[in-house]
């Protein structure tokens, strides 16, 4: 019934709007005819040159003003017609839902069709009025323009055509009025029919009042249901308080977990600090090892210098080759020690990687703790939302009571009150359903939070286990580092001791070499002195020989044979002595100048042989024998020194193996 009344109201409104529009169109024809007449007057004045300019301008202004008013009215009517067309479309859509009524539906549909036909006719008239208003505007512009006479000539033909059309429209006007009167009669008959329907609807209202009585009873039952809902709200508040207690306990646990995590982070920082200290110690030890390597390289350089000295000794070349082999072995031992150091560096890098993994695990644990705190904040917000919804439900119950009182007062408006009660019932059911869904959501969220807390506890247990494992690994690594440090200290001490021994022995060898050089210089000086003495003796012998040849030419033949025999004996004895001396000198001085001193010794030997063939003095032979004995002692000392050096070189690989 309510829908029928609304549809009938819409149809009556459409009929009234159409009647209003048709009357307005009929009224607009009057100013249109006036404007046409005025336009003709203006055109006549324009064609005749004998007119007053002021009157002409005044009429043009009046014509412009009236044409603009007509244009605005036509536009308003056009907009109104568009709105009517939209209203007819909406009414047709609404009426389509009432097809089950039968006759009423056919009547309403016929009424809509008639209104659509009248609307189309009025739209055609409005389009003609638009065309005429546009022509009026053109005439106004033509009068305002300089070439208005030519424009007037163009418009005269158009006005003639429009006059014919206007005459036709004037003929159509009574027909349209008759049609409108017929439409109004139809609407009156329809209104009478609708009044009958209204009486029927009043009877239905009495029936609805009876239904209202039943709705009041339903409202009473709804109040009881609201009390039950209130009890559920109280239970929900109690559950919310319990959940708050559980959330507080969870927060306490989370704080403990956070405290444990802070402790583990501090321990990790301490371990990092200790590892950095150990790394710095390792770096210091590496620098010490580099220094030892430098010292060892210097020792190698000194060994090379010693080998250069040893190369000067011919009979020690084989032993020097063996020493080079031993040096190669020592280098291999150094390489093995370097490999051990590389392994140590790898162990340190693995320790760094383990520490990095522990840091990553700690960061993941912190992220999980942050997520748990976020979920707790969401739970608290939802609890506050529950409290706010409870207060809203209280307000809704108060509004329901007020509405029930208004229903008792406003019995005359039965239909509106019944709709309000139905809406209130729907709202109550919706509120109850929403509360139940909220309670279920809270329960599910609480279960999810408990599951999350359990998972976080399990993760904390896993983290504690991993921390204990890492602590055990760190203790093992510390023990290894301490063992390696002790081994490095032992190796460094052994290297320092071996370096000190090598330095002392090298100093001893250098001292021996210096003594040998001093002895060599002294022997060279003595040999030089002997050579000078031999030269003087040879000169003296040559002088004595010359004197003897001059004085004893006569006795030379008689004494020639015994003298030659004596010379031969003396020469052989001197040759043997000089050969022994030269051999000893060659053996002693092959270290520095084997190629240079050999010819000198040969010349000295030749000179001594020539001298010994001339002189046989016992003093010179004794001095030479004493010098040969001293050279033998020096060669024996050099031999002992070389043997001791080889013995030390043989012991060096054992020292490197110990290192």
C-alpha cells in the first residue's frame, strides 16, 4: 500500500508538472507575438530612412531586454522538461515492480504514456521557441552591427517563414488546450479511483494498528532479549578483564625474554671485545713474525756473505753445497710454518663468521619480540574497542526505550512506527550478531596471541640453546687460541735463541776472518820484505861476480869445475826449500788472490833459484822454514774453523724442525 501511494503521488506530481509546463508555454506565446510585432516595426523603421534615432535605439533596447527574458524562460523550461523526462523514467522503473497489481499497473502505465506524449509535444514547442529566440538574438546583433541593413534583408525572409510557422502554431494552440483539458479530466477520474483506494488503505491501517499491538508485545520480548544481551556483555567484559590479565602476564614474560636477550647481547659484545683483543694480539704476533722473518732474511744475507767467503776456500766447496741443501730444507720448514699461520688465519675467519651468524640470529629474535609487542598493542586496542562498543550498546538500548515510548504516543502514525520498530529489531539483531562475532574474533585473536607467545617461548629456548652452543664453541676456540699463542711463544723463543746463537757464531767467524786477514797482511809484508832482500842480494852477487871475473880471468879455467859443482848443489837445495815455501804460500793464499799471486811466486821462485845458485846462507833458509811453519798453523786453524761452521750448519735444520 505504501508503494502504491508513493507511485500515485509521483504520477500526480508528473501530471501537475506537465500542466504547469503547458500553461507556461501558452503564456510564453504572448511575449513571442509581441516580439514578432516589434521586430517587424524595427525592420520597417530600418528600411525607411526618415526615423528618429533615439526612438529606434529605445525600441532596440526594449526588444533586446524582452528577447533575453524570453531566452532565459525557454532555457528554464528546457531544463524543467529534462527533469520531467528523468522523473518519468524513474517512475517507469518504480512501476515495473508493481506488475502483479494488474489493472492498477495498466492504468498507471497508460498515464505514463500520455504524460510522455504531452512531454514530447511540449519539447517540440520549446525547440521552436529556442529557434525563434536565437533569431531574435541575431536581429539584435544585426541592429548593433554596422551592416545591419544587409542583415535585416537576410532576416526578413526568415521572419516571413517564421510568420507562416507562427500562424500554424496559433492554429495548433486550441487543439493543444483541448488535449490538455482531456488529460486533466483523465487525471480527475484517476484521482477519484485513487480516493477509493485510500479508503481501502485506511481499513488496512486499522489492521496495522492491531499488528502494532503485536509489535509492542514483540518489543517487550526484545527488551528481555536486550537484558540477556546485557548479561552477555557483562560476561564479555569479564572475559576482557581475564584477557587483560593474560596479556599482562604475557608482557611480563616478554620483558623477561627481552632482559635475557639484553644479557645475551652484552655477553656477545664482551665476546666480540675479547675476540678483537685476541685479533690484535695475533696482529702483534704477526708483526713479530714479520720482524723475525726480516731478521732471518738478514741472517740469510749474512750467510750469503759467509758463503762468499767460503767459496774462496777451494776444498770446502762440497760442504757449502750441502749447506745450501740444508738452507732449502730450512726454507721448506719456513713455508710449512707459514701454512700453519694461514690455517690460524682461516680459523680466525671462521670465528668471525660464527659471530656474524650469532648476530643475525639475535637480530631475528629482536624482530620477533617487536612483532609480539605489536600484537599486544593490537589486543589492547581491540579491548578498548570492545568497551566502546559496550557503551554504544547501552546508548542504543536507551534510544530503543525512547522509541518505544514514542510508538505509544504516536499511534496515529502506525505505519511509520511499525517500520521504525522493524528497523530497531533489525538493528538489535545486527548489534547482537556483531557482538557475538566480535567476541568470537577476540577469542580467536587471544588464541593466536597464545600461540604466538608459545612460539616465541620456543624460539627463546632455541636461542638459549644456540647461545650455550656458541659459548661452548667460543671456549673451545679460546683454548685453541691459547694453545696456539703458547706454541707461537715457544717458537718465537726458539727462534730468538737460534738467532742469538747464530749472531754469536757469526761474530766469532767474523773475528776469525779479521784475524786471518791481519795474518795474511802480515805474511804479505814479510814476503815483500824477503823479495826486496833477495833483490838486494842478487844485485850484490852480480856486482861481486863482475869483480871476480875482472880480477880472476886467469884462474877461472882451473877453478871452473869445482865452483860449478858447488853451485849446482846449492841451487838444488835452495830450489827444494823455495818450492816448499811457494807450495805453502799457494795453499794459504788461494782464498783471496789465487791467480794474482801465482806469477809472483813463480818470479820469486825464479829469483830465489837464481839467488840460491849464487848464495847459500843459513839464516835465510831458517827464516823461510819458520814462516812456512806459521803458514801451516794458520791453514790448520782455517780448517778447524770451517769444520765447526759446517757442524753448526748441520745443526740448523734440527732447530727449524723444532720451531
